[in-house]
C-alpha cells in the first residue's frame, strides 16, 4: 500500500473555507476538482515551515498565523489500490486576503466555499475526509462535506455514525475482552456492549473489538462510520501506515478488511484513552464478570 503525507490548511472566513481548483483537473462525471491548500514536506523542513511555504507558493501571500489542529489518518482508493494518508492539519489565517492570487500552475483559481452552499462543488476525496474528521472531532456543526463522483452531493457531518472500540487483556496475555460504543449520526447512543474472549493478548483483543464494532455497524444498517480507538498501532495498520506483520493478527485483520466492503465510507482515528472510556468500561465489565467466576 502506498502512503501519502501532506500538510494541509483550513483557511476560514466566517462560515466559508478556502479551496483551490486544480488546473485542468477533472473527476469522474466531469465536475471541477477542488481541494484544500496542501503540499509535501521537503526534507529538513518542520511541518509548520512547510505549511507556511505551501501557502506562499500557491497563493502568493504570507500566513498571518498557523495553528496545529490535528494529524488525521485515513485510507482511500486510488485506482485499484488502497492509499494510506497522513495529513497534518493547520488552521491558517491569511495576512492580506485582498492580495490572494494563484501563483502555482497546479491551480487555476480559488474559491471561498460556503458550508451551506447548495451548488455542487466537489472536493477531492482526501480534502473531504480531512474536513469530515476535523468537523467530527471538534463538533463543528457547519461542516458539510462534498462527495465526489457523478452523484456528487453535500453531506452533513451528521451523516456519519461513530463507533468507539477497545480490547484489553489482564496480564497480556491473559483473560481478555472487547468493547464497543456506538453513537448515531444524531449524536445519541445507539448501542454499547462487550464480549469475553478467553485467554488472549491485548493487541488481538483490540482487533476483535474493531471487528465486533464493524459487525454491529452492518447489523444496524450503518453505511458511513468513523471508527475511533486508543490503539495507535491498530489505527496506523488500518490506515496502511504500518504493515501487519504479527501472524496472530493476519486473519482477523483480513476479516476486518472484508467486512469494510459493506460500508460506503469509513475512517480510522486514534483517540486518547480518556476519550474512549465507554468502550473501555465494557471491556473491564466482561473481564471482571468472568474473573470473578474463578475461571482465570
């Protein structure tokens, strides 16, 4: 799997976000292809230096300020293969908006995209995912993301359900369990639960937690899902940043990839343990119940 690492800017003006139109860029269906200001990190650069440079090279203006928002990872399709993405996201304020101009032949124009626009303005998939993930994490209600393709349409952030998953092992390996916590597109809890796994490792329990969360999503008829976990290793493996080399994980990892084919859109994000307390509680509940029985 190929990997792409970018710095990307979210430049806001009231309820608008700055997007750039690729010169001659077309996506399926013939619609213009827009994207957030973004670029590669040159060897020896710090990410914030790269962000400042990208703004100047593409728009001919200096950034008045940049603030790190997040580092998001996700996987999408590029042709017939999967592409792993790591995007370092900054909120950028432009020093002088009146001086904005396209200074890179990659682009033909720029536009301030209104969140509430009813016109079709398709974003390329990576920009769509960055905005969607950041909007979900920050709870920004105005974020409405475009689908690409001939059936392009505006998607509210609320189109995506969120599933927190977890897995744990007492002793590692030892008595283990999985847990999940599902929030619907309206922000309300749909379901939570856990399952005792017997004697296992924590890394395997994490994957079984993700698999169970996926199976629950399919059973509930969810089609667009953000998966969140406090296992950085698993999230990076699902996003293609790390390869799965552990023999004990290969089968369940393959099972998860197969189950993902039932969804229309998905992303994987790492969250601190303190933001995964509901799924973690389900893990501990099922382990405690079985340990008390004296089985382990």
